[in-house]
C-alpha cells in the first residue's frame, strides 16, 4: 500500500451514507405490490403478465393487465440469501452454470414454489419480453411459458450497431411499430378488451412525468457533495421498472425530490463535504446478495453518484404526438438505449457523464450473468482511461450467484481502486 492512501493502509474509518427519509415509503409500496401480485394471480377474471427489463410495461397498464417481474423477484431472492440454493436447483435440472443467474433463480423459485418474500412469483396469464437488453429473456420466457402452458409474445428489437444510418433506423422503427400493433391484437384477443387511444396517452403522460422526476433527481446528483447516493437509487428504481404510468410512483419521486431539495438548501450531502473524497460511476447490476459491499465504499470516502443502469430505465416520452407518431418514438426508445449502444456511442456517453458528474473513477461490473452489459467493457475501460485519465475497475462478479464472490479478494481490489483514485487526484 502507498502513503497516498492512508485509509486503505490503516484500515477504513466507519462512515455511513445518509439515506433520504422518503425512501422508507418503499416499505409500503413494494409489499403492497407483492400482495397485489399474489391476489391478481388468484383471480380468474384478472389478467397478469410476466414482463422483463426493456419491455414497455406501460402497455400492460393500458389494458389493465397487472405486470409481474421475474427479474425483480430474483433480486429479492438475492437479498434474502436464497438465490444460490435456487440456482443450484436449476443446475440440477440441467441448466448450465454459464446461464443468467436471474433466469436460474426464477427456475428454482418456480420449481421449489418459494414464497413471495423469497422471490416467488405467481403463474401469469401470458409472458411478454423483448430482446432489447438481454437475449436470454427469449429462451427464459419460452421455457417458463411452456411450463405454465400460457401464451408468449416477444418483441424482436434490432440492434443499432456502429454505422446504422437514418434510413436503416427508419426500417428498424417500422419493424418494431408493426410488432406494437401485433401486441395490441394479441392482448385484445386474449383479454377481450379493445385498445383505447385515450388510455394509451393517459398512461404515457404519467410515465413521462415519472421519468421527468427521475431525470431531475439525477441532475441534483451532480452537486458536490452529492445529495443522492446509489444506496437510494438502487431501491428507488422500483417504480420506474414496474409502476410507470401509475400515480403511486410519481408521488414517491416527488417526495424524494422534496428531501433532496431540502438537503441542497442546507448544503448537506449523502456524505459530508469533508467525507466525500471520490465520486464514482457504477455500471451494471449490483450483487444483490452482497449489497453491503456498496456501503463499504463509503468507509474510504467513495460514493457512487451515477449509474447508467438505473438511469436507463427512465427515458422521457414525447407528448402531444399523434398515435402513429407516438408509436414510432416508443419504438425508437426500445432500439436506442444505453445498454444497446454501439461501443463508439457508449464511449461518448460515458465520457460525457465523467465530465458532468465530476467523476474520479468508474467501476464496470463484468457480470458473469450478463453478456449484453459486459460486451466491449475492456475497450470501454481502455478508452475512458486514455481519454479521461481516471481509474476504471473491471470488477469480475455476478449479480445473483454468490459463488462468484469472495470477501478477501473483493476487499483487496476495492482498496487498490481507492489507491489509484488517491494517486490520480495528486496529479
């Protein structure tokens, strides 16, 4: 260890990230959602759907369909320390260790019939996914739809690779818009409900308001010291993922913003100005079974002030458009998201964030379970280090499989990363 990082050499001091008081609202929002998901799955006249990250959940609310989210349920399994047992059960059925740990956690949760508080999830009326973020979603939902004997709808989203020009993008948008219309027919035939443009725009307006508030929260994170840390946003993302188009998420974000503005007015941060030494970006899905790891960063004065993962769930919607124009903009959003950016576009995006948020370092989660989020990470790391001159840690781990994590090595790598930032700030 070097003299430039006394915290790492002498052992870190114990510091605590102050949570926003309104995050406690999630203690009611999430249990109420889970209770509803259990009830909805039991009511024969109520339609439910399994949906994935990247799927436009607003489409469910437009048809009064209750969305259930297996990935969120897998997060619950991780935080409750049961994901490994469920993953190993899935592997005993023949699913490879190389497959997504969310997928295998869900296989185990359904197979072992675990309760909601352990990541269980009810049988849906149908399954619906996209491949916009993850190609595993397709086979995952095919497998589970087949097991339950329910229909499955998949949005096939083209990849806007480097060199995709406007005419090609228009072709892609046409292709996705056609699938939107197919989905409307699919749900209409399944539920007997007719599509309402009035309901469509009402839900879209509320979804955009939710995203507007989310973006405003991120604007405040640029302030030194930052009033909002990852400890808040990793939980606060829940309404953005599952509740877009409903009032409850809007009220929650409005309460968060009120707390944030109060902090800013008082010059208070999630860490104090003296404690906040290193501002860090974290890219990827956190290790749900070891959330404490992110709290330990604060002991070295490091705080995560931006996450492309959580920000990406809140794209603004264009309002005041015709129905056809709105569909095209929704299709464009499904194609053009940070997780699907070409490497060139991703580098530009990250380097812009480095400047805007005055970052001292970046952690890229090289997640064994998530090929799409990890593809090109080494090139991304090299580009950021060369162009911005800040340390980038390529962190090898897994989001839901504890077998990929070991306390000793991970602590050593954290301390090495802190030392690199300390040295870099001396220059």
